[in-house]
């Protein structure tokens, strides 16, 4: 019963070919986003889920803080958990090479948040365009 619910709630999101994304993460992401066509960009999806840094601005000074944590906490948690497992995985992919380089510069916890934001962007794009995953170097 629970397995059928997760499969039916994935809303057409084909996660079979995306490494690391399973039914629960996909269903939490789909339930948090609702309709993928209401977002104009992947950046808006990251902001909606609270995976972007706060901005403190005053005059000509701009400082970035911690993530905003707005949006669905369960979807954010699942994406961060997936990002952590992807970072610690022994397999090799362009996303992991990018993440390992980033982790050396800024630390593992901040890198997990960056990977989670990137995964949210990839999942949204796959869902909106009804495509399966294609591995390429992250930008």
C-alpha cells in the first residue's frame, strides 16, 4: 500500500535513472512543489524550498548568511540527506567531482546544502520537461 502511494504521488517524475533519488525523496519533493509550471526558473524552486542564503543589505554592503529555511522542511531534509549520501558515495560522477572540490573549499555541511539545491533544480527540470536524467558537468 505504502509503495503504491509513493509511486502514484511521484506525479510523473521519472526518478528511476537519477542516482540517489528514491521514492520517498521524490514524493516529498512532488508534494512540496505541487505544480512544476508555476515556477519560472530552477532558482525559484531553491528559494521556495528554503535552500538559498539570506541576504543582509544596507547601502552598498551585501552579506550572505545562513539558508532561509522557508518552505517544506521535510522536502528540504530529504534533499539534504540525499545530498549527504551522494557526497559520501564511492561512485564517480560529474556532480560528485564538483561537490568534492566544493567541500574542500567551503566544508561538507555547506556543500550538502549546495548539492541539495542543485538536486532540487535537476528534479524540477526533469519533472517540468518530462525527461529522464542525463549526467553532465554541473554549472
